[in-house]
C-alpha cells in the first residue's frame, strides 16, 4: 500500500514536471486538492515511520515532502533535527539553509539552526541565525534567551546584558529572563554570576 502510494506520488510529480506550462484553472484546482491529499498522506506515513523506528524511511519521506511543498517549514525543521540526531550535522544545516532560502520570512528555521549551533558550541554560527530570528515580530522568548546565552558563552558580556534587557522589556512576564539579567550583571561586576 505504501509503495503504491509513493509510486503514485512519483508519477504525479513527474507528470507535473512535463505538463504543459498553462493548466486550465479547473484542472489546477483539482491537482492542488490531490497534492494536498498526497502531502497529508505522506505526513501520516512519516508519523508511522517515526513511531515505528523506521527513521531512515522517514528521512527519505521528509526529503520528498520538502520537494513537494518547500513552504512547509515544519518539514525542514523535522528533517534537520533527525539528520543531526543521526550524526549528519553538515547535511542537517544544508537542510536548514535550504528551508530558510525557501521561507526567509519565517523565524522558525533561523531558531532551529541557531539553537543547534549553540548546542554544539558553534557560537559565532549560532549568532548568525539567532540575530536574524529576533528581527521577526512573532519570535518567541526562547530566541532572545538563546541569543543572550550565546553572547555570554562567547565572552561578550555587554551584548548579553543588552539582550537580556531587551528580552525583559519585550517579555516582562518571563521571570527567568529577569534572573539571568541580574546574574550576568553580577558577573560583569566581577561576581561569580552563578
């Protein structure tokens, strides 16, 4: 069943590539519905692959999904995560960068790439992504906090303090940001900052 479905998806993709350049509107509407159904089914199959432990099958499925709908940020996010989890970090960041190129007006992949670079201790690379992520109006507090921590780990205490101050102003109900701001201020004054 899964193989025949994937074969159908492949045939649809191939036929779309060789189809005439101008498709009648009614036909395009029907094709769009079929693509949405196929995409949904692929997500469901991918979910089963994840839960059943067939992660390499899932990776292949996510690569197909990224081609079918490159505007789905979650596909790139999941694919980058699983590739990195399997030790394919270089490929994961290629996926993040491609997803960013396809979706430059979404903060999500900038955060994902920045967070993973932070986790690996690649702080200059992390700032490259995180500094872009905080420019989005809908960026969540975790973006700001991760960038503030990144600056601190790089030894850029003043930048870290400014980022914590900005975080406290933007997210006044986030108690952890206030605690971290005071901790880094104390550290800058020669305290332990722990």
